[in-house]
C-alpha cells in the first residue's frame, strides 16, 4: 500500500467478491504430526514465558505508555487503544466521531479547507447575483384575489417562472459543489493519515478527477429525473380529475422513495471515485457494496448532517435576510405589505454575504462527513484501518500483509 489517497485498489477488496485468504501452518518437515513423532529435543515443562517487552528486563527503565498497542492502565482483558495519527481513530467509527472528524479537519487544516471553500463560494455567489440582476426575468407575481381558472393559471406561471429563475443558480451551485468536494475529499483523506496538503497540491491531485465526478453527478441527476418522470406521467395522463390527482400524488410519493433509496445507495460513489480513481460505473458499484446492509445507518448519518446544515443556514441566513430587507426598503413592515419582488443591490449583496458564509462552512463539513463515512465503511468491511496505519507509519504496522 502507498500513502496516496487511493490507498488500495477496489479490485482486490473483500467487498468485491474476493476472499482474503488466511495463512495456514505448513506441514511439519520432520514427519511429525498425527503420522509421526515430535522432535526429541523439547523444552522442559513449565519453563516457557512470554517474550520480554521493552522496559521489563532487569535494570531496564519502565515501559512507555502505549507500548505494543497497550495504553497505560489497560490490562489483558481490555481492548487496546486504536491508533489515531490524524483526525479519527483507526477503527470503526461512531456517528459522533464521523461528525467530529469533519469538524476537526476544518479546524486543523483551516487554511486549505476554508481557502478553497471561501474562494469557490465567493465566485459562485458573484455569478448568481449578476445572473439575478441582469439576465433572469422578474418572477411572476400571484394575485391573492384571483379564483378558479385564473388562480390556477397564475400559480402555474409563477411555478414556471420560479423554475426558470432557479435553474442557473442551481447549475452554478452544482459546479461549485463539484470543485469543493473534489479538492476537500483529497484533503480529508490525507488528514486521516495525519498529513496536510497545500491548496495547490490538493488541486493538482483533484483536477484529473473533475470530469469523472461531473459525469457521476449528471448521471445521478438524470437517473432521478427519469424516475420522477415515470412516476408522474401516468397521473398526468389522466388529466386534472380526482383520479388523476390521486395517481399523480401516489406516483410522486413512490418516485421520491425510490430516488431517496438510490441516492443513499450511491452516496459513497463520489469518495470512491476520487480516492480509488475508478470509472463512474465502478464507483457506483463500489458504493452499492459498501452501503449494502448499512442503508439505514447511512441514511441516519446523512439526515443528521443535512439537519445540522439546515440549522446553520437558518442561524446565519435569517439575520442577514432581515438586515437586507431593512436596508433595501423603508422597513420590514413595508416589505411585508408590498407585493413587489424586485430587490436592489443592497438586498442582493447582503444576502449574498450570508450565502457565502453558509457555503464556506457547509461545503467542507458535508464533504468531510461523506469522505469519513466512506473510510468507516471500508474499515468495517475491508480492514482499511490496517492499511491506513501502515501508510501513516504507526509503529507495529510496517510489515505488509501477504
């Protein structure tokens, strides 16, 4: 194994259907065993003792804490403390350890982590603000007094206008997420080994994987869109009657369930693509094998992660939104009573600053959770902790496995 972010090729991993052989003792060369005799030269009974550890011989100093994997104060009946060369201990991780590892990476390597996330967030937000101000049309307003067919028409026009206005911003945000995820995954993989990377080094390693990562993202997006279309078309074909609305609703719920199941199943495809340097399809297969049997645990960790991101967004975005509305108009009461949705530069700039702060903190946190979840699953299924300890130079792990 080498110390590159790829660690080990998935082709030889146990989760790919190949068994890891356990060495068996060879047959005695002197004919002993069930059909022969033991060697006549045997040690006297009761004289064997375990080999002496450093610091246990006559006149030797006491052993250092943690020698041989045994931490100070641990006895024979207690498990040894796991090595921790970087931001996580090299053993199966708990939910809190995964979240803490993501935060520890941001704190330990803050120059690189916040440097890339802040740069990308600022550029993306400037592009979005310029699009909103000069390119995108004004969103259609809805008359609250409209009824019947007119109300339905206005609601439809408003939904279409909102979809058109949000599409460019969504595309820009997706590109920003791709760039930050690719670079930060490399940084986090090194932080597990206790090593750091400069921004230029991380970009040099991540850049060749950007196009495959873009292909993976587009494939998952098209897959989700196709599933939603299949679920909604039967109900839409029946028209706007009660049966059509009911079938559309059921199709929507079923489609959302299938999309959610697939997204959790393939959630580790991006880390696998970046760290194992495999193709898009191979990365999807790797993610499916790593998540198999742990779907609900993976779902719970991701749900908690995005819940924390939502809370962070509300804590930051609400104050900035109130300030923006107050500065851009004559007060909050006028904004609440006004039907106009045309905002000026003060509103766009202030809310943009809030979005930059949220993105700068959210991008590395979510990327860290994804990467550490991938590492955790490989530790549980493929004993990756031994390979990581060897790559980090932990004493006692320097002999490669046969």
